[in-house]
């Protein structure tokens, strides 16, 4: 059996199955996720269990999941901080679970990480399914099918009046969180993003950074998701989030077109794209924050076929790969001597040039 280090390192060297730009929305939508929060009947909530009870629960839940869903278990409490960081960067675990020292796990479906179940976070189980683009309705069907199979082995804590019982009152009811990850640099540049985000919050939708709750929106990446789960059915929640996402997508498209149609704004847009390309292709050190910011403008340039990409061989696959594989945890786990920040930033610059200019999308050792 592979050790956890081997398994996480192998995972870090593969593409993420939920990122396949540009999709039908020209790279504005990166991915969709459906998450269901569930707790096993007859057990206290996770944070009220003793350490021994937590270990027993994780083992029982992992065994039940194994009986209905092909995949493998990673024990989060046995992973190093770097390994946990890789799982965060791939959006497989939350910041909360990564910081816990209690017994916990991540069940990775055999589909390469498109299905992932957190065990022992705030709730006993958080079932997640991912897909590229805007695909919440399909993901909801998939999640419900898996949930029903799990429930045949694990009776859920359920109340006829309130619905599924969860550790946080905001998840009581359906236990559903439907989220869409969007890239919105044009709206931000034109100063139109903040009013839109305020409007979403008035619709009881949450707006967070790329890594969810507690994260900052680096590179103009945002997650939009529902706040309410009580008193609404799953289909209504998904329809609400989908409609809101479609409106924001259209707003970003109009903002990009407005920048193209105005001579001064087009010059500014082209300048940002050229500067991003210049730094990416020539920098000898590159931080993770810089990478995220500059890749964002390259995505815009490629989607609009702006110079220097009108006749470029630069691919969406390479951009997607660099966005994930260039993150700090991935660099540290896949490259030798990458613990030091200065060394890591130099490795990142070398790797990104290779990926974007050399047509090689494999994680390689750079010396």
C-alpha cells in the first residue's frame, strides 16, 4: 500500500478533473461544486466527541463509504502541513479541516478527485462533487444518488420539521451548498463588481475567495454560493445560484466588451495582458500570488484573442495546469529543495515558463 506521502505526491502530479477551460463561458466559469453536509444518527456532532470517539466514527464512516463508493481513504491527521496544503489547493478539503489535529479523513473517489468526501470536519461527512463549467443541476443529481447509497449504510440525523441536522445552523435543512467559481477581472477593473456582489448578498448568496470561507479573492477569482438551506428544496437552491451566476457571467462578458470597444480601456487591457505575459515569460522569480494574478490576465487575453495571443500556441490546458501546479504546496511536494521561499519562487518561474512556452504539462524536477 502506498504511504500517504506517495499518494498525495502522485495526486499533485495529475490534472484536476474539475478544471477544463475555456468551456462554454470563455473561461469566466472555472468550476461548479455541490456539497452535502450530513451527520450520522446516534452520534454527537464532531466537535463534541472525545478523541477516541472521533477515531471510531472516522473508521466506521470510512468503512461504510468504502462499501458503496469506489475510492481510497487519506487520513488527514496523518498528513504533513505541505500535503494538506496540496489538498486545499486542489479544493478537496477546507481550511478548517486542514488545520484540525483530530482524527479525520478524505475519501477520494476513483474518478480522480471529482468526488471527494471530507470525514470529521464540522459535520461528520461533507460529500462533494465537482465539474468544470456551470453544471450545478447535473452535479446535484450525482450528489443525491451518492447520498442515497450512503444513507443505506449510515442513517442520517434527520428531523421531520427541520430536515438534516448539522453542526452549524446555517446548514440545517437540505445541508446543501451549491457553489460556482468565477473569474471576474473586467468587472473589477471597471469598478462594477462591488455593487454586483452587494446585490448577491441581498439575495442570500455568499461571495468568497477562491478557497472558500476565510480566503481572499486573489486574482479576481470568486466563489458564489447559497447561504440559505432551511425552508428551500435542493432544486430551488441550485436554480437560484445558477441564475445568479448566469447574470454575473453576462455582466463580465459585457464588461470585457466595453473594455474592447473603448480605445483607452482597450489599451489598458492590452497593456495588462502584455505585462502579464512579459513577467510570466521572463521573470526569474515568481511568487504564488504573482502567478495567480498574471495567469488571470493571460486567461482574459486568450479568451479575447488579444495580442500576443491572436496566433499563439498558448493553450488553455497549460494555463489550467499552471494555476494549480504552480501553487506553493504543489511546488514543495513535487520539487526537490523547494522548502525555502526564495528557491521555491525561482523553481516556480522556471516551471511556468516550461509549461506555458515549452508545451510540457508534466510536473518535472527543475534544478
